[in-house]
C-alpha cells in the first residue's frame, strides 16, 4: 500500500504514458492519435514536475519567512514543453483537416499509398 | 450561438475581465507566477470567446488576419531586438545588464520587454490558429453546398 | 568581435531572419533574405571550425554562467557538423529558387520562413551544450519540417507529413523522457555538468532507462532500421527542394546528437558496457544496409528509391559508430559528411528531371539520356559516388570504414560492405539503363534540358563529390579531429 501511495505520481505517469502510447499505436483515427500523443506528452510533464517538488517546500516566490521552496526549473521546462505540445497539436490537427478535405476520411486504415502519379499530376494541373 | 441572450450578457461581462486578467498576468510576470505565454493565451481566449458568440466576421473587425500575422512576427522581432541590444552594448545575447546602469532595473526592463514580445506573439498566434480552423470550416461547408446543389 | 561572440549567430541569424521573411511579400525578396541568412551562418560556421578545433568554445546566453544558464559549447565535432549543415543549406537554396517557383504557388514568404526555422533548429541542436535545449531545437526543426513536407504537390504529401509528425513526436517525447530521468537523478541539464555528475549515480536503473530512451528516441529521428518507416514517404512526397535539404542535413544532425549523448554525456565505458549497445547498433546497421539497399532495388518511384538508399547509408554511419574505435568513429563522421554531398547531388539531379517531366516514375525516365544529357550525366556521376568508385567522395568514406572494420578484426564486415555496394550498383544502374539504353517511347512527350538555375548547382555538387574524393585533407582531418574530441583524451577501447 505504501509503495502505491508514496510513488503515486509515478504510477500516474506510467498509467498515462501507456494509455497515450496505446492510443497513438492502436487507433486509426487521426484525431484520436493526436489525443493519444497529448496524453503521452502530459505524462512526461508530470514526471518533470514531480522531480521538482521539495518536501515541505512552498511555492518558489521570493517573500518573507520562506526558507524551503520547490525547484522552479522543472516548471519552466514543462511550460516550454507545453508550448511545444500545443504547436504539435495544432500542426497535427491542421494536417488532419487537410487530409479530410483531400481524401474524405481521417481513418488511417482506409488510406493507402496506391495513388497513381500521373492521375494526381493531372488533377493538380486542372486545379491550377 | 449569437441569438442566445444569456450567452451574450455573460460574455459582455466576462470578456473585458478575461482580457484585463491577461494583462495583469503579463505585467506582473516578473514578480508572481505568470509571463508572456500565459498572458497571451488568456488574452487570446477572451478574443476567441468573442468570436464564438458574436461571429468570426465581427471578431475579425477588431483585428484583421493580416494584422495578426504581422504582430506575430513583430513580437518575435522585439524579442530578438532586445537580445541583440545586449550584444550591441557589449554583453552576450539576451544579456540585460548592459541596458541600464542599475543591475536590478536592467533585468526588469529586459525581462518585461522580452515577455511583452512573447505575449504579443502568443496571443496573435493562438488567434490565428483559431481563425484558420474556423475559416476552413466555413469555406469547406460552402464547397459542400455547391457540390450538393449545382 | 572575436569568434566566441560571433559563433552563436550561425543559429540566431536564420532564427531572426525567419521572423522577417515570414512577412515579406512576393517571391524573389524572401528567397534573397533566406539565402543571405543561410550563407551568413555558413560563413560564421566556417570561421568557427578552425577556432573550435584548437580550443572548446563556450558561449553563455544572457551571461548566466553555464550550469545555470544555457550554454553553447562548440568543439571540433559540432563545428564540423554545423559547417556541413549550413553550407548544404546554402547550396540547396541556390538550387531551390527555380524548383520552389514551380512547386509553391503564391506568396513564398511563409515557406522560406519555415525553411529558416528548420535550418536554425538543426544548427541549434548541433551547437547547444544543454540537453533540454536539444529537445526544444529538435521540435523547432521537426515542426517546421512537417509543415514543409505537407507543401508537397500531391495529397500523399499530407499523409506522409502526418505519419512523420506522429513518429517524430513519439521520438522526441522519448528523448524528453530520457532527459527527465537524467534531470531527476542529477539535477542538471547541462551536458558537461551531466558528464561530471553521472558517475555518482551510474549504477541506478533510472540512468540505464534514460540511456535506452534517448537512444530509441534519437534512433527514430535518425531513421535507424526498424524506426525508419517515416523516412521514405516523407522524402518521396515532399517538395523537391525540401527533399534535397533534408537528405543532406536532418539525419546527420540526429546521428551527431546520438553520438554526443553516447560519448560525451554518458562516457563510452558506461554506454557500451551497461547496454549491449555495440552489438545492437552493429546488427541494426547491417540489417539497415541490406534491407535499405534491397528495397531500393525494387522501387518504381525514384525519390523513394533514393530515400531507401538513405536508410542503407545511415546503416554505414551507425556501423562505424558500433566499432567503438577512433577509426570507426572517424569513418562515421566522414560518411556523415560525404553522404550529405552524395545524396544532395543525387536528389538535385532527380529534382531537375522532375522539374521537366513532372513525374518520378522510372518508366518516364526512358530515353532521357539523350534529351537531358547534362542532368543525367550528373546523376550518373553522383551515382558512382554512392557506389563508392575510387576518386569519388563515397569511396573515401567506404575505404575508411573498411579500414576500421579490419582494425577491429571484423573481416566479415568488409564482405558485407562490398555486397551492399554491389546492390547500390544495381539500383543506380536501373536508372542509367532506362535513361540511355532504351529509346524514348513515342507516347512520352519530348523534354528540354533542365534550366541553368538547376543545372549549375547540381554540377557544383557533383564537382564537390569528386573534389573531396581526391583531396581528403579537409574532410579526413576534420573527421578525425571530431572523432578524437568525441572519444575524449586517453581513450583506449572499451572492454565489456
């Protein structure tokens, strides 16, 4: 019991990581894949934040009467990583929207590489 | 959604508060938790709420897509400019100490300017992402309508 | 201004220029600014290399001293890679002007801004001495690359970009997990600081897991064999200019960071002892050499064929690393440089053909030898280099790889290297045969020679292939200096 509670954050990290990674691999739907990717990244953020906690420490803000405070660096790192995550999500969703427009579906299993060069080049020229 | 009275009243009350809170986070970032990124996102959230309730066209009257694009680049360039100013005044890149004689004032000036650049870029980029997705949808629906009844 | 103050500007110049280029109108202006920025960063990198070979340069950002602040730490190894990246970018830009005008319609400002972001990201990964900074720059360059791949002319580019995004992000997140473990165990992110503090905690499971995560994450970016699936489609369907740029730079940077982690952050007597890394890398490298060349022999789409050949060539580089010796690492660095020259030349030649005929299918290459003689000759000469014919750059790197293998007593590796080179003969010959030995069928349209804007840079690259095949002072000197720095002073083999 104590192993579970004292390492609670790490159990959450592992669980989230596995759920996220499973979603990325096993789901065919591109939006679900991106959601899985987000979960996967979130688990790493929790791992980072957990490493910055100092037991008994307060928030790392300069003020009177505070001697012990948590390490602020992981929070900054996680903030940067969140920004990266937002960028990846928006690029991924933008691609998913354009795939939906081009193929009419975002189920990865329905999409093959069997397109023909010539036909596509022709369509491309007509669109211009 | 624009015809729902409750939404309109609540939004009219909330949006200024959200934007004010965004500015608070922006300019207290060097003393308390906050900073350019959080502020930019909160500020843009206010605008997006406005766009959701009053329509994208009205929201784009407040700030046009072209203006967002230019502001996004300008924020990055402001950041780079402050960084280069440190180099020009004899320090390293992003070195704020040479900016002013007093070290504390120099750090404060540097970080506020840099974070302002970050805030502007983040706010406009989040607005841009929203605008592009929202526009795409309306354009796409127009194409579908054309296809169904020629 | 001395070289230390100038050095970080090879990253900052493209980064700042990206902000400017994004809002520039038209087509010529964005290209000009982009080219000047890339050229500027190549010149700075060229000045950095000799200085960094003498003494390790360190540049603290914002004047915060290293373990606290972010530091750029440049020695012979990363100065060499940075020079390669920046000059390949400038050369591909020279070629890219004509090609991009055909493939990217309308405003080109955003396109070139993305290119500059990708370039500065790759240079940032190379020069930085901070592990988290590696992650951030890796994501900057990757995100820009996903968007650039999606610029490709048909809809399969979107699919390729999406799959690249998923795999690339998983790889980068693996790297981040590794960095998180290292940070948790040591409390520092600076590479030099990590190298000092890791020995205290070297026998913990977390550090071992960190090494494994980092190698898998970077292996994805490097397109090491079982993790290469994103590469062929991303290369095949991206705009030609982007393929040319990526082929010479992206995987090279990933290999460099992997070496930096294996050899500098974790000492070689840790990474090769705790995990059976030498064996794993050697097996994957050989498998990659064979599988890549084998699949390349049957490709109909020529850009895909060259992409699979890249997977094989990554195998050669990793093979050099897996020998864990000074000569093996020298061979890896040499091939890193020479392969960038070869693949850029090959993709430039193919891109010039695609510019005219609009297709990359081998059937449409029939009889082109007489209609586009200059382009196809350039392709054939660059093909000699990838096969490894003497007097070409490809020969030099294979020669050093064979010497390194013999030095380690692994004579059977020599046989494998020769066999995969034979396979390279096959896939290059297929195109040469189609271009020269068959008549142009009547139903295929006649084509003109490629425009000079494409031909001249292609021939510059071909000439460089032969120049570095004959005069090896610069490449071998820089590569062995890089290998020495990587292994550290007093390295004398690893005994598992």
